[in-house]
């Protein structure tokens, strides 16, 4: 089983028809059918049922299709990495980014890095922290922009590039008119909206301070928390970058003046992986962004 045979198999599956697939890859149908027949004999199982118009995958065929896609993706990435190595500053940088860190990523790139590396292109993978760590482990991405708290792992290296003071975001009616500073004691008995990433930390912190909010919504995206706050559902606890460029003037943002509530933004890359010159330059640019 080689990569070319897997590419043939994937093409047939995506076309749904062997004749159409043969035309797409500039082959005649008989040798393409023979390739699949040989693959089935090698694996000892039927991969697809041939109908008069379309093929239908067996359960084994569906499983192979999943593996084949991953193998082809990794193969393409490997080829791209080798080209990038030989070309120096040309190529593609694959970056993972938490949704609430996207503004920081853009600032790093636009501030200086893109000027010094005008021929670099970018693939951005927007996932949560745990998904980004998994992409790092699989070498799908080269580096990730993450928000604390970071999971413990000996397989990647991380560096904090900036810190932010958490804010309380809500409509004016949730705050006193004479309230200038804000601390978590003001959240007692108030409807609070939490991003699940910080749920455990915030609940434990509130408990340590004898603060008892009413948790009206716990969700998986800081943008969802912001939307609920904008609709007047409660007070969202967010980092300032999560509301960057919002045009809703109906909400008020209050700094939470407790250092323990600060959140850190970090870069992380796989410790054991070869660091290309392009990635090395990006890491230097990210670390120079440090402003805490």
C-alpha cells in the first residue's frame, strides 16, 4: 500500500464513480480498477461495492478513507516542510490560535514579521487550547497562540508573551452608577456568564473569596459569553481582547482589579520538533511582542 494508491482510492471515494475518477487523474478505468482490486487483496477485505453508476463504501472502506485522508495530509505537510527548509523565507507557516487570541496573533504578524518576511503565507487553525495542543502533537501546526491556564505537558515548550487583566462586561443596569472600580465581590448574587475554559479556576477563586454568583451560562467560546452579555443576560467575565473591535455601545467594561484574575497569552511549540528558520524568526517576533 503506497501513497499513490491511497490517493487513487480517495479520488474514487470523492468522485463516487470509478470512471469519473479515472478521467480526473488522467487514467483509463481498467488500470484504476486494478489498483483498487490489488489494494483490496493486500488488505484482505472488500473496500467498495461497485454499482452501475456509483460506488458504495463498505465499513472497511470508510475506515480506510479516514486513514487515507490523514496520511495524505501528513504527506503533503512533510513535502511542504522540506520545500520551506530549502527555500528559507518562502513557504507557509501553520499557526494554531485560540479564538480570544486572534487579535494578538494578527498584531505579531503585522507589526514587524510580515515586513521582514513578505513571501511567507499563513494557515491559521482556530481551535480551543486542548485541540491546539493535539494539533501540535500531530505536527499539523508548528506553533500555537494559547491562553492560560495551559495544560501540563513535557512535549512542548511555552513562553508567555503578554498578560491581560480580566474584565466584567455587561449592560449598564448591572453596575452601580457610582461604581468606578470593580472587584469580584460585586458579582455576589449577580447572573454571571463564564467561558468553560476558566470555569474551574474562577469557581475555586470565587469560593476562596466567599463570592457566590448565579451561573446563568457556561459556554465554550468567549464570543458566546460576549453575545449573552450584549443581550442583557448577565455579566460576562472576559479578557479585553475578546471584545476587541466590538461596535456595541450598549455594554460597559470594568477592569477586575485583582492580580489573581489576570490571564496570560503564550506561544507553544513542540520541543522535539526541528525548528525551521521561518518558525525561529516568528518565535523571536512573538517574544518581542512581550508587554508585561
